[in-house]
C-alpha cells in the first residue's frame, strides 16, 4: 500500500479547497471596484448634463420647490428686473 493520499491533491502546498476563498474574494473585489468606478463616472456625466441649462428651458429643482425664492431671486438678478442691478 502507498502512504501517499491521492484523493487530496495539493496545489502550491495547500489543498485545492483552500484557494477557493481568496480567489473568490479577489474576483468579487474586482467586480465591485469596476462597478463603483462606472457608477461614479455615470453620476458625474449625468450631473454635468443637468448643470448646463439653456435660457429657454427651466432648471430642474431637486429640492421640490423649497428654495423657490432663491431661484426666483437668481432669475431676477440675471434678467435685471429686480433690486440693484
């Protein structure tokens, strides 16, 4: 009889099952990192597209109209209608 255990092959001095967790963790880190980077780039691209407002189109209000007096004051100062222009 042979004293070697052939049912448990070793890779790099470890059993094959002990390499699965580090490989899976590394793959998950790569996937999560690429997802975060693409999400940040998409958010920046969308933010730049929304920040450019044409004079014809009304600007979007993310706050739901809470700061409408601020928006109105800005519009009046840009057109020269109000106050000290």
